[in-house]
C-alpha cells in the first residue's frame, strides 16, 4: 500500500492471515476496536452532558433519567470492559446488581475477569446499543 509516497508492506498482516486460526482473531480485534469507538465515546458524552446539564439547571434530573434508561447499566459495563483490556471487571459492582440484562443478553458474575465475546457484546448488539444512546441524545434538551 502506498502512503504519502512511501510503500508500506502488508507482510505482517499477510503472515497473520496465512495462519489458519488467525482469521477469527483478526476479525474479533477489528470488531472490538470499532465497537470501542462506537460505545465508549457516546456513553461518556451522554454521561458528561447530563451531569453538566444538571449542574447548570438545578432540579432537571437528567442524570437520573440517564441512569433509569433500560440500557444504562449494560452500556456502563460494556463501556468499562471495552475501555480496560476488553475484560469484564465486576469488582465495583454489588452482587444484587446481577444479572445485568439488556435485550436478552445477560451479564452475570461468572464473567468477571473474562474477555468480552460475541455472546455478551458484538456487532449487532453494539450497533443497537449505539442507536439507543443516539436516540436518547436526540431527546435531550439543548
């Protein structure tokens, strides 16, 4: 591939692709990195916006509205997981929070320390989560 008048070799990628077991790994890494960008930033923007709005408009309760959304706890876990080595860390969650379920996907304490997989979060659920966060943002006051 030519980049700014310099040829960049695909040899490292080609070597990975030639290995039988690497296709899934390469695809998984790519999808997880895309979902990191698709979920982490919108989640943090919504959280910051609601906090700032409540500070500037006492009594508005935007943070409460955000945290009461049926997707919020699931999004929070996914945001933390994709932001920190793609591993679930439930050390700050109380046992009574579980299971955390959204659209038929349940996150249970036995996932603690495990890597996120397509069973707990993948392209379809990732995009659906992004869409519900986007829809929530559209309804926010300016």
